[in-house]
């Protein structure tokens, strides 16, 4: 059942990029929040005009005016901008019931230094949220109770699968699922390049690789089997797949992935 607790609330987005748009789109399609109650703020006037035309939301370039009477605020700017926004607009933000942070590496404790009495909820969606298939992790700050966290989890559920987690693992989640789509896209690039090197026409390579990744993902979700079992099902003894897997192992693919995810996690901690 869709949570409509915030339908008549004023919801403000400080930063209105792709992720904010994914959230807004999900809210409007599922009647989570009335479009006229959504206010988008961004440094780009062009971006705001696009959103106003596409979703019939209100737009406001001035942050103070955007935040006036806000009840739910989504901080969806780049992490590097948080410090200035929280310093300059703490007085307006303090009046909001819930602050939802959608930024890598920004802890609830950091936000609470500026807003000690607000309910802070931290979310980490990923870009498949743009097509309603996101993976989203949610956790709460010191003033957020289970109901607050669940309310935010419920409204995020319209753009993907939501997991409520402890904040101590959020940077690791950022490295795994937050950045994860890029890893899959990178693998797709490499598979297409390999296909073209073996004289498979570019358009054929593209369609076969994309469908392979889509189909494999669908099997992971719907088969009821985990990834290890599914991999073994495809890997016949002495067959072509086995040779490829052996080469992955010979070149320490596991360590390459682990190292990459660890570096992403470290970067999230630095932010």
C-alpha cells in the first residue's frame, strides 16, 4: 500500500538534478505528493524550466524563498555544497519537519551539527531509479524513529527496492549499489568492444550485450536462486564459459572488483 502521508505537504528539493527528477517523477506518478506542492530549487534556470514544464511543479531559484514553509526538504545537491547550504540556510531548514539527504558520504551527524533538532533521514538511491528500478538504502539520524525512517522508505519504494539499514554501512552501500550501475555499464562497454573485435557488427553486439545483462538481472531477481548457483548453471565443465571464468580467476578479477569497491567506499568516507 502506497504511503500518502505527505500528499498535502510542501516538499522542497534543494538541487534538482537527475536523481531529484527520478524521485519527483515517482512521487507524481504514484500520487505520493501533489505536484503543486513540490518546489524545485537549482542554480540552473533552464533545468528548473524543464522540470516545471514536464511535471507541473513549482520552481524557485532563491533557496530562502523555496524553503519558506517547507515541511519535507530533500537535500539533493553535490556533497561538496552541503556545508555552505547548511550554514547559510540553517534558520529556514530548522522549520522543516524532515530533512532527507540524498548525497554520497554526508552523514546524519554532519547535518545535525547545523540542525540538531530536526529529523534527519539519509538515503542512497542509484541511477536505475530513473526507470523505477533503483536500489535504495535508508537510515535515520538521532531524532528519527522507526516510523520516520519507514515513512521515507515507503515513499522511495515507488522508484525501486528499499532497504532500511544502519548508517555505519552506508558508505559501503554507496560503493556497492550507489556506484554499482557504472560497474555494470563498464562491463557492458568491455563486452561490446570484445564482440566488435571479433567482427560482430556494432548494432548486433549492442543488442545482444544489453539483452544479456537485462536477462541476467531479471534471472537474479525472479529465479529464486543466488548468483553463485546461477553462474554454476551456465558454467558447464570443459565448456566455453568455464574457460572465460578460469581467465577471470587467473587475472584476479575478484581482487580487482574488491579493490575498486574499496576505493569507492574510501572516497565516500572522504566526502
